[in-house]
C-alpha cells in the first residue's frame, strides 16, 4: 500500500509541475486550474489515508492485505 501512496504523491507533484509549465507557456487558465485541482484531490486522499483517526491506527494500516 505504501507504493500506491508514493505513486499518488509523484503524480500530484507531476501535475503541479505540469500546471506551472503550461501556465508559463500561456495555456488556457481552465486547464491549469483543473490540473491543480486534480493535484489537490490526490493530496487530500493521501492525507485522509495516512492521518490517524482518534485512538485507532491510520486507515492505511487497517486496510485488509
């Protein structure tokens, strides 16, 4: 499961880098905004999966193997 989290974070960084690159080249702002929104959704999912919930372990450690 840690590999999936790592791939998700790499994808989020790639989306942000791509959005910055497109913004510098003068791409439509809607496309840049959608790439940044997708990166935020991915990071939000990673945070939810790795954040401890109360006294329990994080959901990623509770997932069946």
